[in-house]
């Protein structure tokens, strides 16, 4: 029987060190890329979370040899692939539960000439169309079909193989960019991708591919130039610390008046994440590659220069990541002052605020994209309630709220949190939290 709920006793300050896991979104991309070579690829700092483990299981089903010489490190060898597995009932069932499975299409198309994928699952945070992926493959010459009765995508190379092309992405899609890059590295000729996503995850994927023999230029920009090569070779790669988890820990420290040091945070890759939390009034001390958040009795939300209410909104990198908007919102509930949280990129990500309102937070949900948070400055602490986690990021926000609340909270559906956060209950209990998995 799966233990899928947390009982949380809140109101306890935490103290100690937290070591961020490897980046979930990067791991899903670089693990998919091992299909591009028959040589061994070693990837370290891989997070032990449901979504990543499901993807590794899909690779095993395809015939990839997977070894784990030590925790968090995997050796992959895609020497022999059972391409017919893509049409099996087992693949359809497992891939349909994981949105990250979409990133198998690019490498399978490039190396094996065809790919099949059921409509992938994932968080219910609004429409997350895949058009960008398939439009990119079509620009490289691939033929695309969608079976709307079975919800299955089919992609095949033309007879003369994928051909380099100029692509102007219709949206700045991280997974779309990653997928097209993985297809283009083995295409004939030169591919130019404009309006490419430039998140650290994509940069890391490109660095790994270049170490395998790919020729990608423009890393860190929205204009990538790729010169196709005939084959890729072996590589060793290490995933960055997960910047989403680091942002979650900053919010946790502020909400619970805790003294927390985040070790080896990869500070140079965090972009404006620390700055946004500092605008909420949170003190963050940078000590080399560590972040120290001292215990604060109060933190005050800044205003704009003219005195108007602060607005925090998400945007493609180097803007503020949408995956931390839930954390910003919950953190603001106990600050002094008000903030408008504007979630532009997904239309259903703010719908968890009803649980925070039930806990005593003062939040006005203006529409599916905007919420105004009126900080209570701890005058009225949140109260523990029973609730359900709707997605990974909202689930983590609710856990932070529960840890700061008075009394006991129960959070159901916590496999959603497990999809993105490695042993989060054990790691937080180690620094003073009271979380019981039931």
C-alpha cells in the first residue's frame, strides 16, 4: 500500500544545512539524450524522484543498459534498442503517465528514423501543447501524424534523412528546444534555431552534446547554430543543483523563521531567483557557492520606486521561472505588505490558493492568472487543515504553508511532490521538521 499523505505538525523553526538535489528538468533532458549514441554516457547528481525514475524505466524497456555504480550516478549504454517496444502496450501505458517522455522523440527520430508517443501526462496546470516540438521536427523534414482516436503521435524521417533548416520557434519552449536540438545534432547540414529557450537546463544539454561530439554554438542565447555530425560518442556529465528546490528552501526558511544554509547551490546559475526573494524582504547571504538564510521575525515586501504595489511575474529565462510562482505566493502570505502574483505562462497554476485561504491567508484570486496577496506580517498565523496536492510545485508550496501553520495539517496526494522532490520529508525532518508519511 502506497503511503500517499503527509501529516505535518507546523510552527516549528528549522535549523541546519540542506543540500539541493540534482535538477529535475535537466535530468529528464540529458537522460533522453543517451539514446543518441551507442557509447556509454555517465550522468551524475541525478535526483532520485518519480519522474526521473519513470524515464529511466522507459529506457530500460527500450533495451538501454542502465547501471548505477553509486547513488545518484548512472551509466547508460544504448547500443541495442528495441524500436518495436515503442508500439507496445507497456510503453504506451508508462509513457502516457510522464510528460518528460516527450523528449524521447528527438533522439529516437534522429538515430532510429522514427518515434511513437502517446499523449503524455504530467501536471494539470493548463494547456501544454506539443505543437512546437512537432513543427520543429517537420522543419527538419520529418513526417508527422496524430491519431486523435488513440491519442498517439507518429514521427518518421524522410527517405534521405533529416535535413538542417532554419527554425523560428513559435514559442520559447524549454522541452521543445531540447527536443529539436537533439534531432538536429545528427541531421545533415546546418540548423539555426531562433527564439530558442536558453534556460540553464538547455545550456547543460548542449554542453553534454558538445562533449559527445556535437557542434552547437550560441549556448546561453536564444539563437543556436547546429552543424550536424554523423555520430556522437561517450560522455560524462553532472547535473546542476535544482534551482527550483533552492527557491523552495529560501521561501521555507522565511515562512518558518528558520536559519537554513543551502549548500553548493550553484549560485552562478540561479539568475534572478535570489533577487526576487530579496524583493519580498528575505535576507540572503551569499557565502561562496552556499546561500545562508538567517532566521527573520519579519520580512517586508518592497514596492516599486514610485510606491506602487510590487508585481512578480514569470517569464522565459532569463526571466523568473514559472515553477517558483507558487512558492513566491505562499511566502508572501506571512510577509509585511502586498504583492500581485501574475502567472502568465500557465492558466491553472494558481487554483491551489483556495487551500491557503482556508488556512487563513488573505489572497484575492483576480482571475486564473493573477492573485493579490495581502501579507499578514505573522499577526494571524496560518492554521493547519486537510488538503490535497494538485501538482508538484503547488504541493511543495502547501507543504511549506503546513510547516509554518499552527497545529496539524494533512496533505494528500503527495506522490505529486515525490515526482519533483527527493525524500523531501526525510531531509526536512533532519533539520527539525515534523512530517510523517501515512
